[in-house]
């Protein structure tokens, strides 16, 4: 039977910062596009959804010179794949289970993937069923609140990674995000590690697979493929 994977994106476009000013949140496109191609090329059935459904906001910085990757070009250059983010399924409208759930990042993930009760419920159900959960960059923000049956966070005692404190400082967002992801994962009992800033780095601990930054997107997807193929 064909394995199924849900890619669940943020729907949050703006972040509240400063005195009512707004900064970009949104999805970092590479973190959805690269895994999508790795997973579909492995023969998996991939569904793209977002917290609210409809058009997924994409951080324009992820489409700027120096950041727009060949996978982003390929994704936006094909009407079928482009439609997946222009008309995404709302999480509340999903009526099936998945072998794996994957959370791409973008700063918007720090808000809705971290707080939406439907996201939390989905991940708790996925974990309880023994399904695979993957996340990259700011996507692991969605892993902070879900709990195991014991009441412990699902990341407690698990090797994890995500956007590091030093990377957050490098992009000038340390004082503008609601929490530093590295610190938050550690506070929930996660065994956090990171590679060099901006380099590919991914960690698998059982059914929990995480990646550090956009460059880690394909690596996380490959580990998901491995987990679902064994």
C-alpha cells in the first residue's frame, strides 16, 4: 500500500512586533518544495494542507536572489504543484490519517503551528499511533506543546534540532519572535543539537525527525523516506 504524507504549513503571514508594526512570517518555500519532491519521487502520496486552508502565504525573501532554489523554481513553474499552495486544504477538513506528518517552517510557524488546537491534536494523535513526525527550521515550533499519553512533551528525551539561536540572531529576529526555538525545545526536555549555521543538519530519533534550517529540508525528507521504508 502506498505510504501517505501530510505536509502541514503555517497560515500566518505577519508577525506582531514593535509598536504595532508587522514583519513577515509566512512559509519559507524551500522547506515545502524540496521535501515535496523528495517524497513524491519516492512514490509517496503527498497531501499539502495549511492551518486555515486556502492560499499559503510565502515569505518573499524565500523567493529572492540567493535564496530561491531550483526546487522553488520547479514548484512554482508547474501549475499542478503551484495550485497546492494557492488552494491548500484546511487542516480541519482533513478526513484521513497519514503515515507521516511533516511541518515546514517560516517564522509564521512560531505562531499558528505552536498554538492551533487542531495542530496540537493532530500531532498528539499521530504520535500515539506510532506515526512518523518530521519538521524543519521553525517547523519544530509545532512540537513544543503536543504531549504523550504520560503528559510529557513528545520531544522530552528525544534528539531534536531546529533553527538555532545563532541563526535567529543572524537574521535579526531574536527580539521579534515569541520564543527562541532552540531554547523552547530544550525547556520541553528535548536533547537539542545543531550543526554549523546554514549548513544541512538533520536528526532522527525513532519516529521523530527534525532539521535545522532551509538547507536541511531535503535531508529531513530523506530520513522520512527511510523511516517509512523500513
